[in-house]
C-alpha cells in the first residue's frame, strides 16, 4: 500500500473516531424522532436499496446482512446537513385556572432547528467468507425550540434528544450468494425537555423547568442479503428495541423557585425505549447501467407510551402528588416505503433518484407541541463521482413535504392550546468512500 493510501486510511480511521464523538447531534425529520441520515449514497435514492446495496461501507447501516457481500476492505465517512422548517398557524389558546395564555389566530416562528449529523462506517475483509463491520450513526434525535411567549409553553417549549449508536457486525457469506450478519447495538441516549410551570396558589404566575437525563443501553441487530442471481438481490433486516433508564435532574429557574408555591430541584429517573424495526427489499440490474430498488420498513413505536419522571422528593411541597410527572405519547406503528433507481453514466459518474412515503406513528388525538409530526413524502437525487479506483465521493439531496399537523391540548388547570403546523425539510448529504 502506498504512503498516500496509508495516509487516507489513517484519515478515515481518525474521522471515524471523531465522528463517534460528534454523532450525538441530531434533529428528527423522519417519522417520530427518527434520524434516517446514515449514508450519502442512500440519501440520493430516498433510502431505496437500504437492505440490498453493498456499493460502499455506508450502505451496511440498515442491514448487517450486506456486510458479507463486500469484496474489499471499505471505509465511509460523511455528514448530513438537515434544514427543517415547522411553523404554527391558526393558533387558539384559552386561560386555565392557573394560567394566563389567551390568544386567537396567532402564529410563531420556525420551531425546528438545523443540524449537522455525522456518520462513519467500516467493513474489514477477513477472508473469503467472513467480514467484520462497524457502523456509527445518530439514529434518533430531536431539537425543537419555541418562543418564550409561546401559548403552548405549559405543554412544552424546548425539546432535545441526542443519540449515538455503534453497531459491530460479523457476517458470513455462503457459496450460494447468501450473506447473514448479526451483532450488538450500543446506544447512548441523552434527553432534555423544558416547559413552563404555574404557581399552585396565590396570584397567577409562572416559571420554567428543564428535566434532563442520559443512559447507555444495549440491543441487537441481524439481517440477510441474498444475491439470487448476478442481477437480482433481496434483503431483510431487524433492529431491536433498546431500553434506557435515564438518570438526571429536574431544574427550575429563579422565577419558578420564587413563586408563592416554590419549585425545588430534584434528581430524577425515567424509562424510554427506542423502537424495533423490520425492513425488507429487492434490487435488480435491468442493464449494465440501470438498477431499480425498492424497500419497505415497519417501525414499532408502541414502545413510546407514557414517559414518567420519578423524582427523589416532591418538586413542589404544595402538591402531594408531585413526586412524579407524566407526559403521554401513546404512539403506534408506522411504515416507510421507498422506490429508487441508479444510472451508471460512465466509468466515473453515477446518478440516483428516489421517492418515499414516511408514515407518522402519531394520531391527531396524541400529537403534542414537542413534535407535531405528520405523514411525509420524499423526493431525492444523488450523484457519485469516482476520484480514483479506491476512492469516490457521494452527494445526495432530499426535499421532504409534510401534511399539515393538528395539535390540540386540553387542560382545565393549564388552559387549552390548538394550532395547525406546516413543515418541510431540505437535506444535503456528503460522503467519502475508500476501498483498500
């Protein structure tokens, strides 16, 4: 191996380490609080081909079964810039017995926050039948931030979820073209949720609270990829739930601590489980230049039900039941489907395109101000340029259209809040791939 290639290999390994440290940044654009961005290659096809392609190391992120199909040691490192927009309109709010929030027909600035989401992947060729892979991604994330005078502030203001997920995989390829792979998931989960709190006695007044916690949880993943013929491939993968027991604190600002009924900082614990998913798909080379791909994924968001924060004491001595608080989500299941195509223009250039439908797991009756999620529709384009025989660069772009999402909160004590949310997302993914 030349000194130049060795330098690139060292750079790829260093990038993997750095990206592992950075991969806690994320903002949801897929259904629920999923961050689908794991590959610049797949971004350009709306993630059609996520269970069947093995063009570069990044395509292993959704199906560990593809790891056995790589013919060479491969590295991928990339970053995706996500620019979501979510605005409330037709806002209607009424006072509660403890709050003053009355508002009619208002609107608010963009509540969604931009983010850069890194990813890194590697596949090592051990022998003719066994490969080892590692994928480092940020699969779950959320950053929303509302105005300080937001009429729904008693139901939620700032919401942050950050993750990093590491998947080491061992894969075995049989002589008939079937590859199976499996491995553990190691996942760090960090959450911070803020909202306004009301005085529980005396004149109407308010302050602010933030509850935060983190945890490292474990799960597993498995999949298969089968080259049925030289032109046709099928794939299936499973990613398990990962249970987290968050430990942290609930903190109150000076306004909340200075109320007639003051709030008290406490230690807290909470349980949350990221969902399991099953994906399957197929791809077919129509000609030497054209490949078509299709994938479907089912995600079990039933794991996101009630989020209960248990404190090590009362957060307000005026309320005997304030030793815990609960946020109700009660999500269901959702489907994601994508169709795409790849065109190999010449030896150096390839182009991709794809369409996708991304179903929300949230019914209108359960939708809240923290995540006004709705069904989404993807349109994507991408290109690959081969710089040399051992390195290429991918660029992918996606625009996401979202249905209008209705939010309705009702509380006698905190008041009522309703609004319609319009959202859209622009995504740009850049990735470098190396083969040795």
